C-alpha cells in the first residue's frame, strides 16, 4: 500500500537579502514526509537545517524570505499564508521543538501555564481544564511530580526537564507533523536516549510524522526511517537509513560516515573531513562540495549536478560521478 503523504516540500528556496549580497541558505529543497514516519535531516553546522524547518513553519527570520517553492501540509499550501492562518496551523497540525529550549520558553511564566496557553488557543478549554491537561502532558513526557513541576518556572528545571517541557508543549494538541530540531544535542547521553525513546513511543500512539534534525549520525541510525543529507542549502543524498549507512554514495556522506567510529562495514580508517562548508553568500557555478571532494575533477567546477533519482526510486544522489550499479547490472542481464 502506498504510504500517505502528510508534508510535501517542493523546490523550496529561502534567501537572505543583505548588504553582503544574497545568502542562499535553502537552495531548492524537495522532501516528502509520510504519516507516522521519521525523516532525518543531517549535515554540518550552517548547512541550512534549521532554516529549512523554519521555512516549513513560515517562521523565517528577517531579512530571510522564501523566494520560491511550495510547502504543502495535507495538500494545503502553507507558503503565502497570513500569520493569523499560520498561528492556527502551528501547534495544532504541525509543531516544532526548537534548537534552544530556553529561548523558546517564557522565563517568567510557569511551564504548566505555558503549555496550557497552547492548549487553550487550539482546543477551546477553559483555564482550569487546560492546566489540568498540561499536567497530564508533563506526566506523559515522564516528568516526575508533574503537579509540582507545572507550577515552576523554566529556570527551576534541569536542561533535560526543560526539553521534555518543550516536547509536551509541541505535542499538547496532537500534531500530525512534529519538527524536532536537534532536540537532544544539549543533553547528556542517558537523558538523550530517554527522550528519543519517549518521542518514538508518542509517535506510535499519535501516528505523527517526524522530521528529525541532527548532526549526530548515531541518533539518525537509531531513530530515522529515511534520511536527507544536506550540504550548503541543498540535498546531496536522500535514501532509507539502511541504504545510507550500508552504501553511502555521495562523497560528502562517505566523509561524514568516515568521521564516525565503525558504523558501516567497509569503512576505512577513522578520519575527520577537512575544510568547511562554503558561505551561502558565495556564488557557485559547479558542485558546492568540489573544494572538499576527494574525487572532484575539472568538470565538477563547471557543472552543477542534479539530484538524480535511482531507477527503482529508492534513493537520490547529487554527484556527477555517481554510477548506479543496479542499472548497470540490469542492463547486462537484459542483453
Ligand atoms: N539572519 C541571518 N542573516 C544571514 N544569514 C543567516 C541568518 N541566520 C542564519 N543565516 C545563515 O543561514 C545558513 C543556514 O543556517 P541554519 O541555522 O539553517 O544552519 P543549521 O544547519 O541549522 O546549523 P546548526 O547545525 O549549527 O544548527 C548559515 O550559513 C547561517 O549563517
Ligand atoms: Mg540549526
């Protein structure tokens, strides 16, 4: 049975128009999220992961703007919606856990009231009922003594608990899509794995689609069904998690995996990738990865490669030199 699409992003471009010029921070992204699935977005710092998710929610900060493309939630176009319309959709059908929990929580309002406010806005409950529901949400995300914690302000909670509060807030209205931007990066490993388990459990219960943003490939392997690898505002590889770890295809993906200890079978020795991501303000003619690419040739400086789909539609790669083995074998067997 074909999976049901809940979110479709097509040719999304988000640019920053500044005195320095135009920063192409999201430069033609296509992504699809199905009901109940977890889609990972990975890539180094600055590659555009957060800007992609903020674009989906129509929360791009000034002077950034979506200049092209479409974001459809259950076939409804979000690009161009008014702030009022978006406020109704955000937190209700689509929620986000932001990278910085402290900046998205109000420091002087109790966490229970903050969750209750979201619930009141979207579910028409009165103050008392909404506060009661927020206690239930805190319990659901595994916060001990939720009645007591609900009355506390964010600074009275540990980092792990604040992150759970963010999750409780994001999930309070049973969204169909959750965008989790580095939800566990700032936490220690034990709490990190507790929170990941919690999200997966809630996902099963609520049949949510999750976009999971992280630079931690170990977390991707544990959590995601499919993965998009981003580099300088573009997707360079897009496939199932299994395929990505077993047979990475793009030189950048290979580099990312090689900088991890023993994650895939034919892995060569551990080595960090040299160089860094190019500035989104830099003009490009060819492939954006050329300067760091171990297999780049002259043509790579001239030709910008398309994101090519494999013949069985199971993955996509953006590299001039990627040859599809399956296609070659198929060709031979049909002779
Ligand atoms: N206000 C701004 N003006 C200009 N450029 C910006 C602005 N905010 C972000 N950028 C640029 O947008 C690009 C993408 O940033 P983004 O925050 O999406 O990266 P990221 O992949 O989420 O990184 P990280 O892993 O560090 O969170 C970066 O090059 C960043 O410098
Ligand atoms: Mg980010």
